[in-house]
C-alpha cells in the first residue's frame, strides 16, 4: 500500500463518529481513561488523514463558490506536501472553475509527474483542454484516462481469477 492509497473512506467517517460518541458517553459516565483513549484514537485518525480532510473541505468551498477558502486549504496541504496528488488535482479543479486554464494545466502536469497512472487527473486535463477548445489534446488525455482505467480493471479481474484458481478468498 502506497501513501496515495491512504485516502479517507466512508468507514473512516463512521469510526470517527463512533469514537466521538464513545468519548462523550465516557465523559457522561465519568470514565476519563476511556475519554482519553477515544480522543487519542480520534487524533491519530485525523493526523493520518489531515490532507484528505483539508482537500475535502476545499472541495466543499469550491462547490459553494468560495474560491479563496478552497485555494487556501489546498495551498496549506501543498505547503506541507508539494507532491500530494489530491491537492494538486483539487487546485487544478479550482483554477479550471475560475477559467485560469493555463495554471490549471500546470497543476495537472505536476500531478501526472507524480503519478501518471491516476486517471482522474487525465480526465481533468481532458476537460481543461476541451474548455480551451483544444480538441486533439482533450481526446489524447481522455484516451489515456480510459487506458489507465481499463488496465486497472483488467488487473482486478486477473487477480480475481487467480484468487478463484488458487482458492484465496
């Protein structure tokens, strides 16, 4: 598992909510050790996923038209980790929405330089080229995205078949 695989999933939200409820309930019944343990685990979760959380909140602000806040959150992540693909993509998405296509492409290219097998970047790049009326470039980017997605699906199928053959569950 790479660093990029550590993305916030729906069940992480469930765990965070359960830990918060556990901490509150523990405080009500005066079990302070359980409160400390719950808060410590909650802190660990947020330390592991702070970049994902900032980018998610940035996306929230983007969708509500607050571009300054969205930029600020992405910039905070990129100041700590300039290679964070999620933040690079979100920054490109913000710039695309603001119609600053030149800068948006720069962020897409930085993301591709870090991981050229992350197909959402290629889709975003295609959308930017399309907005700039660069149809050939848009087609190349979307073809690359489709190839990456197909390769990924093919590998998943291959692994599923091997699992069935060798009896892995």
